[in-house]
């Protein structure tokens, strides 16, 4: 039996009402029929919303999340694994980029701290 209004569903999922509506427009969440003048959502809607949020936190795009949701009903584990492997490769690449940036900023910070004359190497690096 449905027991959430849109505002209660949004609060339970840690999102705003407009996010729920956006997910509905994107086809990620169903728009339930009205019970009187209010739409009512059930536990399955909350589970789906939480799935979307967790998948986003893992770095999946809304398009990929839509595909994951569709695959769930089709039990295509190979495609789910492929999507996860693609996401993992993208995360690994981003981690590599961030490590390079951290290393460069650490070097620049040390150079800035070591010198007392002239412009700071950090600012020079961002200007060039």
C-alpha cells in the first residue's frame, strides 16, 4: 500500500521534490496515479530512488542508471558487469589525474614556502 507523498519520498531519499519530478521526466521513476488529489508512492519507489542515488554516488550517469534499471528486470549480468567495468576504468583514470594534480600542487606549495622573493610559484603556474 502506498504511503509516501512526493515530499515524504523526497525526504526519505535525501533529495528535493524537483529531483523526484526530474527522475520521473527521465523515466527513472514512475509517476503514480493520484489517490484523491495527491500522488502516493510506495516502498518500491523508495527502493528505486535509493538505487538511483547510490548508482550516482558510484559515478554512473543517469543514462547508465536507466540502463541498469532496465537490465535488472532482464537479468543480463554480462551487460551489468560491462557497465561496472567501464565505470571502474573511468574512475581509475580520474584517480590518476587527481594524483598527478596533487603531486604538482604539493611541489608548487613546497616551492612557494621555500622562497621569499618574487612571485609565488603557485600563482605563476596558474598564469601560464
